[in-house]
C-alpha cells in the first residue's frame, strides 16, 4: 500500500472515530432530553393540579368530583386515578377510549399502545373533538387499530390520611418524530463530516508528500541519466532538506564508485591486453621462422590458440564489467529483422555444415529500440549457443513477438538441453553444464552471462527452459 | 613510406617495428604523447599508429591536436579500450581506422596497407597474384579480361591474404578478420576451408592460394622475395 493511502486511511479513520464518539454523545443526550422534560411536565401537571384542597382531608368523605374538577382539563393527557383499594376514581376523556394497563413500575417508561384509528385521541390530534358516536363504533371494533407510542408515569398522591395512585400518560408520537428527525440530521452530519474529512486528508497528504514525490522523481532521473546532477536543496532546514542532502551525498559516492569501476575496467583492459598483445605478436612472428624444429612450430600454433582463447575470455570479462555500469547504453531504433537476417547469414556455414534447419519468425521490418551493438551481441550469443549445443541435423527456431508492454525474443534449439537443476545457474559467470562439452565447443562460459547482462541493462530479463536430451529455449524479454 | 608507431609498451613497438621494417617501411616510434606530438609536428609521416592510453598526453588529445593543425596523415588507432563509445569518439575526431588490442600482426599489416593505399593514388589500389587482380576500391576481381564475381566474405578473405602476401595466415586469423569481434572465431575457423575452396574454383587457379598443412593459407609472390624462399612449402 502506498504511504499516501496509509496516511489517508489513518487521518480519515481517526477523524471518523472522533466524529462517531461525538455524534453518539450528542444523540444519547438529545434522545434522553425530551423524555426527561416530558416526565417533569407530567409530574408538574399532577403535583400542581392536585394540591390538596383546604378542608378536604379525611378520606371517606373525599369527593371524587375533585379529580374531575382538577384533572379533566386537557384532552392531551391520559389520566387514571385509583384509590388505595384499586378502585377507579377518575378517568380522563382520553382514558375512556384507550386502554393502558396499570403498572407497578416506579420509573417512567415508553410503551406502544394499540389505539383505534378514529379514536378521540386521533381526532383530537387532528383538531376534532371527542365524538361519542365514534367512541361507540370503536367499542364494537369497527375501526382499524394503529399503534402509537406513549410515555407512561405513575405517582402516588397523599391526600391527608388516604392516598391515590395516579397514572398519567401522554402520546410521544410527536417527540419520536422529532427524535427521528434529529437522528437523521446527526447521521447526515456524520456523512458530510466524513466526506469533508476525506477530502481534507487527501489534500493534506498531497501537501505533505508532494516534495517527497518531487525528490523521488529527480533522484530517479539522476540515477537513470546524468550522475553529475544533484537535487537542489530547499531554504528550510527541515526533514526534506536532510533527505535531499543524504541523497546527494549518496549520489556523490555512487558517482565516485562508478568512475572508480570505469577506471578499473580501463586499467585492467590496458594491463591485461598489452601483455597478451606482446605475446601474440611474438608468437606470430616466431611462427614465420622456418628454421624451427617441427615440434616447436606446432607448439607455437597451440600457444597462439591458447592465447587467443585467453584474450577472448579477457574481452568477455571486461565486456561484462562494462555492462554492469548502467550508463553504457546508447539507445537507437533499428531493424531487428534485418539484423537477425544478417547474423543468420554469418552463421550460414555453421548451419550448413551440421545440417541444422533454421526457422525465423520475426515481423518483417520490425523496428525495435535499444542499444544496437549490444542487442546484436545478445542475438549472436544466443544463435551461437543454439548452434553449438545442438544435435546433428537439429533444428533452431527463432521467434520475436511484440506483446503489450514487452518484446519477446526466443531462440529454441534441439539438442542435449540443460538439466533442470542447472537452468538457474547457466546465466551465472563461468557456469558450465558440462566442462568437457564447453571446451570442445570453445566457449568461455560467459556467453549467456553477457546475454543476461545486456537484457538487464535494457530493463528486461532472460528465461531458460529445457527438456533434457530434447530441447532448450532461451527467451529474452525486453520492455518496450 | 614513413610510419610512426606510438605506444607506451617498448615490446609492442619492437614487434610492430620489426614486422613493418620487413615490408620495407621506414618506422619511427614514440613512447609517450609529448614525444609523439614532437615527432609528428617535425616530420611528415605517411601513417601514424596511435595508442590511446599514453603517458603525458593521451591518444585522443594527440589526434585532436594534429587534426586542428590540419595534418591529414592517416591515423590507425591501436587501443585496449574497445568500447563502442571509444571507437566512435576516435573516428569522430579524425582517426581513419581502429584496431583493438590484442591484435594480430596480420590484421595490422592488412589495415596498414589498406590505409596507405587509400591515401595514395588509385593505381595503388590494385593487388595482384599471378594474373588475378583485385581492386580494393572498386571491390572487383578480374582475371585477364574476365571479371570474377565473389561474395563479400570471399572477397574479404582473398583481400586479406593478398595484403599479407608471403605470410602464412591461420584459419583463426581469417575467421577473426572476416566475421569480426562478436563472433566466436573458434566456431567460424572451421568454415574457412569452404570459402578457400570456392575462391580457388572462381579464380580457376589452385596454385595462387596454397595450403600450409596444420597452419593455414598463403599467397606467395611469384616474383619471389626473402620471406617466401624460407617457407617450408618451398623447401
């Protein structure tokens, strides 16, 4: 996962968490609040209205009319008064239409009550008056029933010596609607806040990462093209300044080590090739002497060949060292088909002599981008290998297929193949499947290493496949 | 013909000088860059064999200076540095040819003669063996009045042998010369015989190119000189 996404995720999820906690607290409080207010309202309603009237203290002659006088004021409330013997003393208008069972709970609670659709309550709510006829109909069950939530509370009222239970209830349909609306708003707010948070975190991440992305692009450019360039240092001595500084000092060291390696290769080339040149010149000149005994002139020929083998080895080794230096590519566009045709033409004799049949499948006139000399070397080495390690009257198939993002060059040949355990190693320096075989063919064990290095230098790679004693295929995959 | 050999290895100078002297060239040598520049500006040479890595002043600088001084003497670069960039740089700065170390004395001889011929008159561009004439500029081979068609590879082999008249050239040397650096001459040297056979058939004369058993091939100068008299094939 990219660091940008990580930071985004962290900021967003942290923000959402805080948001969530805050929203929960608000919701919790907001939901509790109207009920608390309602409870208070109900209690005040009762306590205020039922202040014991002066003079009426004794229980027996207590006039139930008192409740009717005091409590039958509002059609909004459902009120039922019971005396200490659980006899109904007073029933409010609403309570005559709606049944709410008497409860023993001390606390106020919410309860869904089944209410006839055309009950007084319903009418009242819609501006009508309690209609006895409707009430009658309701009793007979002619109306649809609906469910309405009620807040129910119960009080015990002392009236001198006696006491009454008063159950009071009120529809909370409106409050619930309000609460629902509130929840809706909070959830909406939460979503909007989350969206704002995401946009904010995205912008913030960009702001934080932009300089790093710039430094990265520059660093890549430097390592790919010009090692002498450096990242410009900012004015503020912040973390980015130090990062740029560290990168620059790393480039300094890399440049030094590259230059050092180049110098080493150049020196080694000089120091190794000059003695070989001297020996070769001496041997070639000695071979022209006609007064040498036969065994000496034969010895000189053998020595000359050994020296050439050595010189070739030195050349290949130095080539590999140069190929390891990244900046030794000179890219151009050239005709791969024509190049391959020319190489096959050069090998024509070899194929003819060993009866090798060759099949080439390259899009005619296909132009590829790469280092011409190095690609040519790569192709020569592949064809040379396919010819050397082939069987009598064998076959070679060369195919070049441009795919979506890469170019696939494969050289397939019949022959002894490569044992499975050696497939990975044949690309290594000096690795030979079978020592005697390689010497018979005059190889140095560096051919495929060079192929691999050239492929890597072009940003590609080599895949070796083989079936023992049957075939072998080297596939070079180069990015387009 | 006066040739200057510039190299920091006395051994190499000694061998090259000896080989060139045998061909009746006048050879002078310089062991470092300053000496080389000194000699070039004081003596007119016909050819300069120039190493790149030299003490004091390197070969590229020498090349640049003499070309700036409008000295157009042909220059054959001899160097251990054989990267493509080096070759291109050398040729861009006015070198006429490029030979990578370690080089064969036969390759050096062939290139030396080719350069000297190119620089001189066209009449010098003809190489002869018996009644067969090879024109190095028009790249044609004629026998008497008859024109002979050769493949580029056959022409290259024949030309190389003619440039090295009286020297026995091994199959390996021929392979290296014809196919170049990237090919494995050990593989290719097996196929030189086929080409030689074809050339002999085309020039219709088996005696021009002689086989020296176990060593290689030679074209002998019919007029004869000291080298060919000593040759085992003539013994």
